[in-house]
C-alpha cells in the first residue's frame, strides 16, 4: 500500500549513504525516519575508476536496506542522487544497473555545482536569513562552496578534494607529518585561487559548514572548550591539527568527540577546512545540521509543484541563446500532442515526457553558434552546460534527443543511455523529427490536423486529406524521415485522416 504523503531523499555520498523519509502535509515537511551507512565508496575506487569487491558489496547491501524502507512510497516521490564517487567510476551505467535494482528507484548522478546548489538549499531550511551566506560542505570526494542570499545561490563551485580522497592522497600509509599536512593545505588553496574572485566580490555576512566532517570538527572543538556552541573557530582547527600531528598516525587518533567511524578520514577533512578558513579569512564557522539530503528533499517537493528549478533553467537557456520562442512552442505543442497519442502503448513515464518537452523548447539552441550542424552544437551545449536542477543523466538524455532531431540518424546515441531511458529516447527521437519536419515552415496556419498511431514497430502518421498535396516540401521531408526512422527499426506509414474524423 502506497502513502502519497511520504517522500524520500537519498544522498549516496562518497563517504556515506544517507536517507530521509518525510511526511509532507499542509505545506510542512516532517522527517519521520533517517538511515545512514558508512560505505566509503570513494575509498574503494582506484585511479582507473574500478571499484573493489568489498566496497561494491557494502554499497549493494546498503542500497538493499534503503530499498526496503522506500518500498511503499510512490517512485515519483523518491529521489536518489550520486555524487563525486559516482562521477569517478569508469563504468557508471554498469554500476547503476545493479544499484538501481537493489534500491528499487533511479539514481541521478549530479555535477559538483548541482550538488553545491542542493547543499545550499538544504542548509537554508535551518538557518535565518541574515544577508549573504557562504556555505561549505566537505564530502568524501569533493568540497562544495556556495554563496547566496535567501533560497537562491549566486555562485556555486566544487573542488575535487574530499575527506576520503584527501586522507588517502596526503597521508599515505596513515602517517601524519607536518610536511605532508602543509603540502596538502597548499594544494587545496591552489584550487581555491581559481574560484575565489566571485566569493570575494559578493562577500558574506555568515559562514556555515555542513555534513559529517564539519559536525565532527564541531564536536571535537566543543569537547575541548567545554562549550556547547554550534560553531568552531580557526584556532580550534589549528589546535586539532596539532593534536593529530602529535598522534603521528591515523590509527592512533583518540580525540574526545571523534567517533571510530569518522577516525579514518578526519585528517583529510581537517586539512580541507583549515585551508578554506585560512584562504577566505574565516575566523568563526557556523555548523548546520542540514545538508545535501535535506536539499534533495525540498528540491523533490518543488519539482512536483510549481517550483521546479529545471523549468527556470530551460527558460534561462532559451533566452540566453535567443531561441525563436514561436517555433520552440510550435514544435513543443506538436511533440506533446503526438506523444500523448502513443505514450501509453510505449509505456512512457511522465518524467520522460518532461525531457521531451524541454528538448523541444531547446532544440534550436545550437543556432546561436552556427546553422550548419546546429543540432550537434546544441547537443554539446545541453550536455555540458551547468543547468541547475538537472542530473547528468537528464542532460545526456536531452542532448541525445537534440543531437538526433535532424540530419542522419546514429542509433548509437541510444545505446549509450541508461537502459531505463532507451525505449523512450527511441520513440521521442522519431516524434521530434516528425515535429520539426511538419513545423519547418514556421507558420501556425500551415499546421494540419493529425493523428499518430503506434503498433509494434509500425508508426502511422495521418494528416488532413489533401494537405500533403499542397505542401510538397513537407511531403519530401517525410519521405526522407521514412528512410531515417528505419535505423530505429520503425516503419513510418503516411496517410490521411478520413473527413468524418477531422476536428471541427
């Protein structure tokens, strides 16, 4: 039995896996369950992106436990995101096939900047709005830095240093020395030089840290000072550094407030926060109990209401690249009307229909670069641009669709997609190509009534009687599409709507 008021957010981080289950009623969110597993996915990945057997098994066991908890929640009310470690895998889709089966829902791999946006959104839910915030989140494989005011981040950045990776990279064999520590701090500060300009330009009134490393540092600082403040200072961090160096080895760390699960990676996390606080001259850092998982939860609820950040990203992209709004809407309307007629036979999901709509609105984005091969230019832009709200798979799906909306078809673009998206992409490519062909003259008055039917591999397009006789350019285009769609194993039949079935 499903509960339509339940939502779940799953953060599959490089160090640990987290899940929140919450009830959303009367406009309020109430967390009713939390799960956490220290998987340390990043620690099991070698330089070639291969995941070792033990970590693989630990990850799958954790996902299976999470999957049992979300079994009664509607799939559209569950979102799982994978972060830096997922981005490092040499074959992420191969891993996802098994991982998604164990979990029982799709897993979105998100970019560093999208991770930063979601962290910021999560932190904002639990902090007062006192001007610009600088939010710092140290994960297992990367560190996100965001500055913004209210619920909208203005700058989002990600650096490739996390507590797991930094500990493994800087302190080989677990040995803690001052030379290694200083060298690691300098490496982080060198990366910060590339991103510091907008942070200094905007400034901030409060600096806040989130996630496990930050909370662990606050716990250790509190035990040392005897105070119970949700903050710690640069001096606290320096004192902790000295105590760690005195221990000399990660296995010898025995600091008040440090858990045994956090011990193996705390040195790398301390290096990162020391470098950031020194570089940005932060004397006091506030500590938030909210982080990425809370941001995913609020973003998920926003997606299901009228606050979907992806819609804003599409509108901004269309404006930035000066897409013709009339043609974009014309093609969008045709594709959606066509998809509605055949989606049930093809078992298309509502979320996939959103990708079709957004791809139709952005299908000419590449014209801002050049007319020749503009479908390929557009696909590159969509795949590689920072589009707040979108996962890597969503952008790749849309990029494949835009790349295939005209010209010669390459079925290989379908095979490189996650298996759960391949059938929908195949259908959508056919529909978008037909829409572009029918709407080529860019005039609403020239658009005919039509019907689309799909049975097995046979797609039948029926147009108003006599319409094709007076539109030879479109007829020529549709005959070309017959040849191209055969590459998708689709037979396109072109016919006429009987007069008694025409819309009045």
